[in-house]
C-alpha cells in the first residue's frame, strides 16, 4: 500500500483522532484546574474563587478584550486613520 492509498483510507481517521486529542486536552486542562482549586482551597472557598473568576472572565475581561480588538481593528484597517510608526 502506497502513501496516497494509506492516506485515502486512514487519513481522515488520523485527523479525527488528533482533533479529539486536542479538544480533550483543552477540556482536561480546564477540569484539572478546577479540581486542583477545589482540592487546594476546599469546596466552599474554592467554589467562591471559581465563581468570582467566572464572573470576572465573562464581564470585565470580555469588555476589555472587545475594546482592545476594536481599537486594533480601527488602527490597522481604517483607511482614514494614518499609520503610526
């Protein structure tokens, strides 16, 4: 079996397996961080820390990144804005 036939037969399975490993790795890091936080600080204090972190991430950090993206978009893509070097 040559390489082209091998990739035609098994290539999509290999790509699917790699994508699944990447997604499971991202989810695993998140779940591991939650478990470490809960184990280190206990259920009550760790839960409060995770709750405050989630509120911060979905409010303050989101607005900050949105404003940063809009400013960079205006600076780099607005033809009326002059380039500053």
